[in-house]
C-alpha cells in the first residue's frame, strides 16, 4: 500500500443530512483530509452555511437543499454534485429525525414521518446515488442507531426505521459488491453536543444516567465516529462490507434503555 491512506485529496465525499451534528463532523473530517464535499439537507440556509464552514478549511464544498423524502430533489442534487466534483468516492447517508413518544402517543403520521425520513429517505439516497458512484472503489457509510437491534421503548418508529437501514446495508453489500462498491453501517453511541442526544437525554440527570450506562463511562465525541468513518472509507477498510459497526463505548452490551424520565422531560404538552 502506497502513501497516506487518510489523504482524501481529489476524492468526492457526499453527505446526506450533512448540515449539522455527527454527519457534519464526518464531513469536516474528510474536508480536513483534503476531499471535496457535497452536502444535502432540508434547510437551504443550514446546508449552505455548513458548506461555507467547510470551504474555510480550504477545500471545495457545495450545499444543496434537498429533502431525502423527495426523490426528484435528491436526484437533482446528485447530478449537481457529480457535475461539479465527478464520481462519488464516499457516500454518507445520515439524514434522520427522532423524538421520544410512547406507541399510543404516536399517530400513524408520526410513525410514518420518521420511517419516511430515515428508511425510505435512505433508500432514495442509496438508489439515486448509484449512477454517480465510482465503480469500482466507492464506499457507502450509513448512520444507523442501536435502536435497530436493541428493543427500545418510546423509540418504535426509530427502531423500525434503523433496523431497515441495516438490512439495506446487508442487502446492497450483496447486490453491489461485484461492482466494487462497499457499504457498511455505523452505530454511534450517545454522542455529546448533538441534537439526537438532546432529544433522548434532555436534562442533566438523564444525560448523566446515559453516560453512566456506557461501559467506557463517558459520552462519545463526534470525532470518535468520524475516525471510524474515515477508516472504513480508506484502504484500511478495503475488505469490509455489509457490516454494522457500533462506535458506542460498549453500550450495545447493556440491553434495553429506560427512556421514561427523558420522555417525561421532553413532553410536548
Ligand atoms: N411526539 C409525538 N408525535 C410527534 C412528536 C412528538 N414529540 N413530534 C412530531 N410528532 C408528529 C406530529 O404531530 C406529526 O403527526 P400528525 O400529523 O399526526 O400530528 C408528525 O409527527 C410529523 O410532524 P412534523 O412536525 O410535521 O414533521 P416534519 O417532517 O416537519 O419534522 C420531525 C420531522 C418530527 C422528525 C422533526 O422532529 C425534525 O425535523 N427532526 C430533525 C432533527 C432531529 O430529529 N435530529 C435528531 C436526529 S436523531
Ligand atoms: P442532527 O444534527 O439533527 O442531524 C440530522 C441531519 O439530517 C441534519 O443535518 C438535518 O438537517 C438532516 N435532515 C433531517 N431530516 C432531513 C430530511 N428529511 N432530508 C434531508 N436532510 C434531513 O442529529 P445528530 O444527532 O447529529 O444525528 C445524526 C445521525 O446520527 C442520525 O442518523 C442519527 O440517527 C444518528 N445517531 C445519533 C446519535 C446521537 O447521539 N446524536 C446516536 C445514534 C445515532 P436539516 O434539518 O437542515 O434537514
């Protein structure tokens, strides 16, 4: 193997849901490694401001407003990104929505909204990316969650959607492997200073309870996740596909979580 495996100069990284949080942190890591970045998210302001922060690092980046629930908009965003930076070397699919709610407090539309964003949205992103992926060589990283495999009260919508996402990872590893496309899921643990964790642990008490459950006894940092994303996308990950990798300080070993106190604290009424 020649050169620095973590030099992404000349590579094109596309991040769906890239305007903030963990996904933006992954985008930043690839930008610092020299890649050109394409970001999409719903809000034109947020996604353009995120792209502009990346350009301050001295690389090229574009931000395109596209809701992953709208295939036409996602398709246009891929065409625009490929016209600008060429074939996609790394695709990160991480657009998601979440809230704590008991099954009986969720309308069919509440459940559907999260499944539409997380699961159907990921399907749209993956399917529409295909014609623009570098073949062979592209690496896809899906951002999943522990709810995919650990039964979690107040999280039925997310559990169903993320379980589906991990099965997309496994199925596409089989369908697209012969074209030299790798795909894996990352399961972040509770990552500090993110919107996702604010929704699941809205008070100092629930945050502390979450950190105490983690075998490594700390919350995760965005860079804990972005480093693994970079490893998967580098030559060091060249024989890894179809896997689901937990980056969670061992939280997956501890079984179902009790979100009742957090759900009480985050009630809408
Ligand atoms: N409890 C129960 N139902 C809820 C809810 C809650 N806390 N929050 C929203 N809903 C319901 C709404 O009432 C609506 O259902 P209804 O039409 O039957 O009333 C449905 O969910 C859709 O809500 P809406 O606000 O129209 O959806 P949206 O598409 O504008 O936003 C969300 C999507 C709800 C997921 C919103 O929280 C969001 O944009 N999240 C993105 C950020 C995020 O969640 N980050 C963490 C990622 S892990
Ligand atoms: P976040 O900052 O809210 O990130 C979600 C991103 O998705 C935002 O950029 C948002 O931008 C975008 N998005 C939401 N709905 C969209 C849609 N319909 N179309 C396009 N983009 C959309 O939350 P986060 O906590 O960093 O979470 C990032 C990922 O990590 C998610 O997949 C989440 O499930 C996963 N995760 C997080 C944690 C955690 O501790 N935070 C733990 C496990 C898994 P716009 O609002 O501009 O659309």
